[in-house]
């Protein structure tokens, strides 16, 4: 078998493999590349549409930092840290790693702690 015949056989094999598995490979590649985005987006939707926290809620982050939720998007949440007057941007995938506390309505006779 000459070099041209070997090259033709390799091209046919590649076309067969790409034709059969090309779409599957492409989908797996895209899913792998965007898995962080998809995970972050799902966490953001869960945080945004859940009833636990809303925009303008006063919260405590890690029991130390008092903050107001300024903005919630599908990929990030923005807090305004009240003591330092700074902005804290947290990817939504990391929100559940934070310890976020919120006073219950009607607790403490309406006083903020």
C-alpha cells in the first residue's frame, strides 16, 4: 500500500468517526467548557426566584459584615457593605458557601440588630 492509499484510508476513517461521533463530541466539549456558567446560572436562578432573599434586604454575611442586597442577576449577586461603604460582588455559585443571615419579619420588635 502506498502513501496515498494510506492517507485515503485515514481520511475515510476520520470521516466515519466524525460523522458518527462528531455531534456527541461537540456537545460534550461545549458542556465541559460552559459547565461553570451553567452551574452558576442555575444557582443564580435558585437564589433570585427563591423566597429567602430579595433585593434591598438587609443581611449579615458570615455574621460579621452588615450588607444590603443591591442586585441579583442569574450569574452574580451584588452586596453593599454598609460599614465600609464598599461593593461586594459574589458569583452565585459561591453564595451557598457564604453564611448569609436575615432577620425574620417582626423579630426584635421591628428593631434591626
